[in-house]
């Protein structure tokens, strides 16, 4: 059954998320919030209007990063509203919305372990998260340049960062936004640094949807496009990337650049 038909029939939408601030996370008082969560709230408002549902129930379901595709295709969730990189390989099994961000993967290390080039990692252990584009990119780089990197793959970005912080790995490869959040959330942010060096191409991020669900994707894309074109979009963006995060005593200090604004509104 198509997603829109199921939502219309049951008057319920199931939204997947995980602990990945500022994209999505649960606050101490139990509210699920985040940049992508707010975008998905725009989608639910559009669904109410398009499907003529006044009392649409929204369920937030925690989704392990390695289970997002399975949970989508088994109808456990209707869309995954967290950090998801749009890749050609993934497009064979899921759909992606209009992109909501473009980020680079960078390396996090303890202060003093500066990485100027990828050669600085030769023979060293690098922690990376399972099921991510970061793992794909670093595997390709390792193979093509014969770097002899020792890769420690872990279930979550938190665990990948922790491995680096506890000296189990020399560095960790994580998208720059999540890496900045992990550094700022640590007990001593000055003990860590993020590399200028980037890994692979920029990652285009989108809301993950079921494959071939074109009608649903159309509503999602229109809702995102409307948000990006609103006069208050800059303020909305700054709330999540350049202000104190709701429920967290941290600020990522990652303002909206002219290049990113053009990318989102093109």
C-alpha cells in the first residue's frame, strides 16, 4: 500500500530519528527536536492539508543507523528524519527528498595530533561508523592509495568519537556537523580538534523515504522548498547551527554561508 494511502487510512505517520544533534535528538524532557525534525513537521502539516486530516497522529520512533533502510521497507517508519547521505547505491533501495544540507566529512583527533594530509593517517587506527558514507569513502581511499589504514568500525558516531577520545583510535571520520557537536558536547572541547582536511566529496543530505514512493516524495519536496524560500529561513537555520541548541548547553558556531544558502534555495 502506498504511504499516502496508509497515512490517510490510519491517520498516523511514523517518523524515524536517532540521537544525532542538531539533525534530530530527544531532550531530557522527552521531546524529539532538531533541524530535520522541524523540516519533517512542515511535511506533516502539508500532509494534513493534502489528505484533509485534522487529527494526524505523529509517532517518533528511534532508529539505529544500520536499520533505517530495513525499517522503511518493512513499513515500521514512513520517513527517516535524521542525518542521511544521498548516494547512488542507496537510491537503488530508497528514495531521498530534496536535499536539506551539504556537509564534508572531516577527521577528529585529540589536540596535538594534527592531520595535514591523508598520509598522516598511514598505519594508524581510524574509527568510523558502520553504515555511513564516511566508511565507504575511507575504504575507497584506503584501497586506492594503499594507505594501510586500520579501520575500527563502530555502531554509532558517539562510539566512533569515544574510541578516539579514549585513544583506541588515532582519529575518527565523521560529517563535520556531527563531529563539531560531539566535540562541543565533550567534557573538554579544547582537548579535541577538527581537521581542515576533508574526506571525499561533499555529502548531500536528505530525508529518507521508501523506494518508488513518488507521490509522497512530491509532498515532502514541496514542503522543504517552501521552508527554504521563507523570509525567516536564515533565522531558522541559525537556531540549529549557530545558537545554543534546545536542551543542550552547546553552540556549534556554524553560520549559514552564502554558498550553502544558494545550494538550499536553488
